[in-house]
C-alpha cells in the first residue's frame, strides 16, 4: 500500500457522520497511540464479522446462538416488539421500559426501491403467533414511509391469526428513529401505543 495513512483516512471517511477531516484526525490519533492500541482496534474490527451473528430466535446481533434478551427468563414471553434494526433493540433496552421479547427484521418494505414482502423474514414470527405464545405484537418500526408500510403489512398478516397488533405512538424525533430518541420519549411512545 503506497500510503497507509491515506488508506485509513479513506476507510474511516466511509463511516456515517465522519468527514475527511475527522477521518484524518482519527487516523493520526491512532498513529500517535502505542502500537498495542492499533493492533487491538484492528483485531476488534476483524472479530466483528467473525464472531457476531444473528440470534436464532429474534435475529438481534449476538456472539452466541441466543442473545441476552432471549436468554433472560424474567422477560414477558407474551409480548414481542418488532424493530427494524439491532440498534433499535439497544435503544429500547437503554430505556428499560420494555420487558418483553424482540424480533428484528433487518429490513423494511420499500416498494419504490423494489423491496417487497418477500424481503421480510416473517415466517418464524408467524409460527410463534400460530403457536399461541404471543398475546401482543408491538410494531416499533420507524415512523417513516417504509416503517409505516411495514407496520401495516405486519398487522395485515398477524391480526387474522388472533394476536393483538399495536404501533408505538408517534412523536419521536428524527423521523421516528428509536436509536436517536431519549429514554423518556421512548417510554412515552411505548406506553402510548395504539391498535394497528
Ligand atoms: Zn434474541
């Protein structure tokens, strides 16, 4: 590699919220640290894909077969919160206002971009509803066009199976991204949920 600093700057500036100047500052900072730090950082990045996988039950990211929430015996098995992405689980867990289980879609319906229902991995969730173990499915997808379309589709699929489907209340900032909402706002959105 001709210029390792330039290569690192190029890679870092592809991260969200990191412009080229910040990327350069970070690269020089790493270089100024003891070598151990850069090596640990590199190892950590390599291990990310090697060790992190999707929970077999809820598809949240985990280093084990099942995530911590799925393994926790104190959670309410009858209540499932459907979210778009793993950071949404992390946000709701920070808020500590939800004590049920999760289901992570890793996708949202986006008909204009050609993302249809087949992209949503719903079969395991539908099986659980059919098995009668759920009394309520809370849909906490973002309050965007794609998030709303996904919520309506979920309700259409699940409600006929006899489970209650609710939607978190609007009022979240930043287009309803759970990730960027504070704990009180999240708790209010969860408490104020309405029938879908
Ligand atoms: Zn899980």
